[in-house]
C-alpha cells in the first residue's frame, strides 16, 4: 500500500490533497482504520420503542439487527447466521420475538440466543457435536447510547461513548434533549449520491461560508430569513471533543425571546429551561448564539433551522439527524431522519416535520443544491490533476497560524471547546485532523470467533459465548426499563 | 366542492393521504367499481390529462403545472421500507419524501424559477414515461380516480450516469377549473416509489 504520510502531513497543515475525496486506496484505509474502531451511530431508541421492535442498519459492509429484546434491553446482532452465514433478517424494520434463518431454519431469539437448530441430534449428534447452548448471533463488539442515540463500535476496546463524544455532548443536548423525554426520530429517508462521505460531514461541521452562495435561492423565495451573507458571518463555529458545528447570531433578547424568535412555543421553552444547564441556556440567552448544523466524527451530522412553512412571517424550527454512510470512495448513502422533542405539542410536531421536508432530506430545498456541489467535487477529484492540487483549507488563520479573528472568550461564549465568529475552516480542519490520526494508526487484527466448537485461537468473548450467557460475560447491551406494551410478534 | 356524498365518504374512508402526517385536509373520495372501459370518455379524458401533464413536467414548465393543481391538493410520496411479508405495512411510519400542500409546492416551483437554483443549472434532461393507465368512477360525477405507472429518466451533464425512478401513482382528478366545468385538476396524488433507497441525487423533480 502507498505510504500516505505525506497526505496526512498536508492535511494537518490545512492543505488538502484533492484526491482524498475520490481515492480507492484512501477509502480502503478509512474502512479499516476509521470505521472499524470509531463509534458509529445506528439508531435512536425511539425507533425501537417496544419490545421486539427492530431496525436493520449497517456500518459500511456489516449489517446489524438493532433490536429491543423481550427484557427491554437494546442489542445489536451481526446479521449473519451462525450456520452458513446467511443474512438472518432481510427486512429493514419490524417487530419480531424471533429471527429464523431462511436457509436451513436455525432460529434466534431477539436477544440473539439460538433457540432452534433443526435435527440437532441427527445432524450433529447433539451437544457433543455442536454446542448450541449459549450460542448467540455475534453481538456488535461495543454498544452504547447517549440521549437515546445508539452507537456501535467494531472495536471491543473502544473508549466509552461518552468519552468519545467528549464536550460535544454539551451541544448534542440542544438537538436531542429539549425535554426530559428527549426526541423521537422518524425515517430515515435513504438515498445514494455519487459523492465522497467526508464532504457532507465537513460541510455540516463548519461551512458557514457556503450558505450565502449555495442557498441563495431559498432566501429569494422567502423560505428562510437568516442566511444573508452579512448575517451568517456574525454567527460562530465551535469545536468541542469529537464534534463541532455552526451557529447563527440572533437579535437582541433573552433566552425566552430568542427561543421564541426561532419559533418555539412557550411550553417547549419552559421544558428547555429545566432540561439545559445554566451554561447551555447562557449560550443562547446571553451570548446570543443559536445552534444550526453540526457533525460528530466520523459521519454523523445534525441540522437545526427555522424556515417559514406557510404564507406568514412565522417560522418553525426543525431538527434533522443524518448519517453519511460510505459506500465507496465516490458514493455515499445518506440517511436523513426527522427528529422532534417527544413532549412537543402534536401541531408543532406536524409543522416541524413540514419544515424539515421543505428544507432538508431527499426533497429538501437546501439539500438539493448542496448535493449537486458535492457530486461535482467528487467527480473532479478522481483524476491525475487532482493529485497535484493541495486545496487551501486554512480559512480563519494566517500564514503563521495566528487567528484572523481571535477565539471567543469564556465571557463571550459559555460553551466548552473553542469558538470563533466569522467565516473559517477551523471545524473542517478539526474533523480532518481526527481523520488523519485514525488513518495513521494501524489496527490490530480482531480475534476470530469459532461457532459451536472448542477451536484454537478463540478469544475470551467467544469462550464466554460458548459457555452460556452468564451475567459477567453477557455481550454488550443497554439496560432498559421494559416497555409497557406487550410485544406483538409478527415474525421476520 | 364537497357534495353530501363526499362528506359521508370522508367520515368512513381512509386514504394514504388521510394516514399521512400532513394530509388531513385532503379529499377522501375513493374509487367505485372496476376499471372503466378504455373507450369510455372519462378514461380518455383522464389519460390525456396525464399525458399532457407528463409533457409539462419534462419541460419543467412548473408554473403551468401548478395551475393544474387544486387549492386543496395533497401531494404525497411515502418512503418505502422493506418489511417482512405479513408485517402489515411497507411505508415508513410518519415519514415521506413529499407530503405537500399547495403552499409548499408553490415554494418548490418558485425556487426553480429563481436564477440561483444551482441543482438545475444546467438543467436535467427529463423524460416521464407513462403507462398502465386505468380510470375509475367515484361516487360523484365531479371526480375520477386514475392509476398509472411512471418511469422518470433523468440525465445531468455530459458523462454522468443517468438515473431512474419507477413509481406507481394514484390520482384524484376533479372537474374544473373552467367556469363551464370543463377541464380537470389534480386534487390528490399518492406516489408509490419502487425503491426504498433512492438512486437519484435529489428529488428536485416532480412525479
Ligand atoms: S445458513 Fe442459516 S440455517 Fe443454514
Ligand atoms: Fe448547505
């Protein structure tokens, strides 16, 4: 494999070799060194609210059944039959107490345990030949959640999710904890675009500079009153922990006035005031910054905007969560969810959903123009000329790395991390610096797991699995208050 | 525009629109009986309406297209999901690609008419292929239900791969808008796309 150290060095000084947006070798490295160890978002708990609910989600090539078992625990099973490797569940979502493999009929409880193995005695000589007891679908090596957002990591030794998120968790609350009940998520809309996955993640992380140009048309039609060029640069970008985002500077007012300015009804504002810390309230109420787009490394993004949804001056805020799922070096599957505070009034939920559809997602008017840019960029990055080009991603800093505009002080911005007013590419650099750190660090080969036998070279987890699921060796799962509804079993 | 017959229908019937998040306002009129004969005047009128509409959409003549829609139009394109046989649903609950009223459609059209809708500059080449048209009577003379299949071919630029969308549609046509009662307008459309993961970069198009 080509030595990429020169590429990583360029990226670290904010000079981007243009070919990283369409390079097969780079993509192979990304698969191995980013997506086999970073925490990757798979689902929100509200998508699998009842026992037996499941969604099937991928981490690149690996398919996982993300389900709530009968005890209310959330699990992620690798979607491959332990027998000959058939895909166990071929639906995208549903409710099931068991999954039966269509090939030879092995069946698994929704907690992953194998319960049916046709002709176990005749074919294998029973337990003596194949140890069925304690076998379960391969669990995701690591599983954790924050504010109901479920992530998995393919690295059994991954840092705890909360440590991975770091101080970005402060900002995550604006999107996912507007009340004690958190959000409910609907969707996703899924579609594939011929664009490299990093471009969207970088754009959402910090590209306030594109708004006045790319999104001119949505301002012209009166959909959005904010992104006038001079307005956008009054906002700040912030980076904290493993994520960062953009904000708008709101007109004068206190917390309530500003939340109301973007369209939140009073009863929701009251819940936000009790759900957020003093500092979280201060960022909006005193400092005057309202969060907008954001990204968490590597490929999860958020949007919060407030368009007009009817022929009036009122605006309505919406939240969207999205994932840039890499398909190849030049193709990305976008998964775009609508998210809304679970305690919001029904009328608000409906109008917020309307705002989402008009702005983002497969039909969104902001989104339409973004994607066109990213597809063209990816296409142009494939050739040999792109290999000569080092794109300047140093906006916001001078040649000697000093800041064009100094960072906001703690008095000016109450949030953690570092924040800068104005157009800059601090966040794109932060995101790609993490990208470079991951690509530089080789991964150790994962231990093999042997099904139904005492093979040589099994790791501890495999043995634990074989010996049965006693408490200490239970695979990663999220403890849960069992849901009140009884499971309705439809089969899968 | 609602007869007492329609009101009765509204109480009792469910449509894709009535089950969607933003379609409560939509007419709930449904089909009556089996397919009208292909020689029936009503079928001929409905078929011609769809063909004329397809030409407008190919030409991106969206202002003219907007005039074909009633004020209470509900334009719905659910998100399809793969579910087990017998699951009882195959669309994503509470989510859609389009869940539009006249206002939101008019904003989409207005955007295309600005000079800064980059995604369509240069414009796509579009061809809406239309087939499998069948027409049904409804409880009143003012409405027809028309089903059709559509295949949209879209090409952008010179060397980019083309993309397709295949979908089935169910339309509710209402008599009008001419004062003498001639002509037809679209009052409700449900677009059942045949993919759960779309292969088109965006839906800056109409079906
Ligand atoms: S592959 Fe699943 S039962 Fe054989
Ligand atoms: Fe954008």
